[in-house]
C-alpha cells in the first residue's frame, strides 16, 4: 500500500469516529496545515544548519563533529 493510500485509509477511518474524536483530530491536522510555511522548509539542494540528534544508541551527536570526519547521510523513517 502506498503512503497516499495509507493516508487516505486513515483519513477515512477518522471520519467514521464519533464527532468528539474526529473533530479534535481534524482540527489538529488543519492547524498543522495552516502553520506550515513551505518557504521556511529546507529545499532540495540546500545546506542544513548545524544540528545535534540522538544516534541509534541515544547518544547526542553533532553534525559539525561528524562532518569534520566523514560525509553524513541522514535517514528519516516513520513508525516505531
């Protein structure tokens, strides 16, 4: 199932929920959409600002420190 199909399936499920549940979920979605400014998002080919993230073991790692040693690949994944 594609990501778009998954999204549509979840949205369809939300619409079947009692209004007191679905309203808060749909409002949160609308708030995120309203607050998102594509012009502020990092664009393809742009350089990321320095950052610190947790590695797979929970240790804080600085992008500046890593880039001083080796090229860096960042992988984003969703789910647990």
